[in-house]
C-alpha cells in the first residue's frame, strides 16, 4: 500500500478541491469507490484510502448502504473565494500547460486513435455521451483508455497527472454548457473521423480541440478571476513514486556526473559518507543507489577498496540484465525515448523558431564540437537537452527534463560502429537544415534519429531476453 501513497494523496487532494470549489455541496453524494477507481484507472484500495482520509478529516461520511456524502457546508461566498484563490494561484501554470498540450499530445493522440479498434471507438462514444457521469470524469476516462493503446505507462501517468492538475478542476467549475457541449462534440467527431480513417482531417480536429481548451481558459481568467496572488503553483511531474524518487534521482545524478567528467572513468567514487553529504541524502539511500549502479554496470564495488567507475564500453559486460530493477529502469529509458519520438517534432519546431541568435549559434557550435569529438550519436539527444532548457513553455521544460534524465538508464546499451558512421551523416544533415533555418526538416530528422535509436534499443533488449510492449 505504501507505494500508492502518492496516488491516494493526489486523489484526496482532487476530491478536497472539488468540495471546496462547490462541485460537491453539503449532502451531495460522491461516486461509489468502485466507480471512482474506474474513472481514474487506479485500484479500489487507493481510492478507498483517499475517501478514508476525507472521512478522518470530517469532509465526508462513508456508509456501506448509502455511499459517501459531503458533510461540510460551505456558503456560496466561501465557494467563490475558494475558486478565486485556487485558479489565481495556478494562472501562469494553467495558461502555459494549456498552450503546451497541443505540441505535446496532438501527434500522440492521432497515433492512439489510429490504433483504436472499432469496439473501443464505440465504447468511447458511449462514454462521451453518458451524461450520468461528470464531464471531467468522462474526459479523463476517455483519454486514459485512448493513451493506453500506446502501451506506455509513463505516458499514461503523465496524462493522469495533467488531468488532476488542470482539466478536472477546470471542467468541473466551467459553467458554460455550450462550450462543454462543443468540447464533447469535438471528441465525438474525432471518433467518427477515426472510423472513416480520415487522418488529415482528424489531425486538424485534434488541433482545434487543444486550441479550444486554451481559448476557454484564457477567457475564463479574463472574465472570472479577479484577484492576483504573489505565490504561484506550478505543474510538477515525476516518473517515479515518492518512495522511489531519492534513490533513482541520485543514481541519475551520479551517471550524469560521470558522463560530464566530474568523476573520471577508472577512478573511484568518494566514500559513502562523502556522497551522502554531497548529495544531501541518507547513507541508506546512497547504499541503495550504489547497489543499483553496480547492477547497471556503471560502477563496480570492490571490498576494502571502494567503488570503481567503469568505462562506458565496460558497462554492458558488467550490467546484470537478469535483475528486475534493471528491466524497469531500461523500460523507463525506452518509454521516455518513445514519448520523445511521439512529441518532439512539433516541440522542436516551436522551440527553435523562438530561439535567440546567440543560443542558436551556441547549439550549432555544440553539434560541430560533437562531430569533432566523434560523438555524433549524441546530436539528437543534445537537441532534446536544448528543448529542456529553451522551450518557450515551462510545462514542456518540466516534462522534457524528466524524460531526458531517463535516457541515462540506457547507459549499458551502445551503438555499433556502423551506427556511429551513420550518425556522422545525420549530424551533417542537421547542420545543413539549421543553416537553412529549415526547422521542419530539422525536427523531422531528429525524430527519425530517435525512432531508429528506439528500434535498435528494443532489438538489443529483445536479444537479452527483455521484451517491452512498445
């Protein structure tokens, strides 16, 4: 149950917010626990824990016979104040996220709909038309069902957290019924176009739906939210559950330190006590981290001597590919690479179009330097790192920062000599497109490189007996 603590806390916070914003009033009945678990695609136990926390804090009652009911009685004035404070604190984040989603998910949504079976399309249409379910719950269930077709639990977790942060509270308090109907009609039209396989028109409708969301929330802030706050809430996302984050985050930091030459191959890491102090974590966290890096093949602990940093070429031989924890981390690497292939093209175009000349010249110099140092295989990943730093949208920066970190788990996988030769040609093409300011072709080329790397990683892991669903 501990591993679901972060999920139950997010669901608890979502329900508490709905009560405070007047979505559920005094004596209103919440969905049954089983229903809520189906809406949110989480376990019944996780939802029950969130409900029990609300009960303990005297927001609701729970009865086996009659279900769960709200017992706090906010006045309309209090509800209005809650709405003002909640959305004022999230103004920058929600406007930024609503703009980012078009670049992040329009292609991924198209790919999901292409994979949808006729039966699933029928089920999704019935779901959207079911007025017995709140529109926010219909929306999250619709998209979770859809994005599961991409077979990436990392993508599903991202969608889940975005909905809890953004769409659920916004759709819940939006009183403009015609706008909500328009949103529902757009979703139904995507289903009809999917049945007809009119993919170009479908992509246009998907883009319209994201434009609709941005315009709707912009108008909402212009006409409904009157206050301003000094403190702001920003969208955050982490691939890992809270109880896993420290060990994996420190592991990624150490691999990055090794790759940047802060710790040199063939030398020894500082002692556990020194690392604990340097990384500001407990000794037990450092021990678990070093154990993980041993299994990954990045280091080798030698009794009575210390922790030897292995060369990149040695990591494959020392990586224990039989360990489930290594399977999971390699899965994180492959899934993150997969998400980048689905999302990077539009994001690269919008980022590089807004890139100042100074940063553009620095990036061109970086590609030239990678070629000079015989590291052309890193050109596409350097592009992703640039997005991480220079995207015009904070939400994309947040999401791509986490995706980029996961690439480090691919440490034991290496390119062949033939692949390295091809990467020289790829880098030359990238430089040509940049000099021409042909960002569309540049973005397409980066996507193709990442797709080839994804395919190669999948085949490498398959040969090792690790079969991933992607």
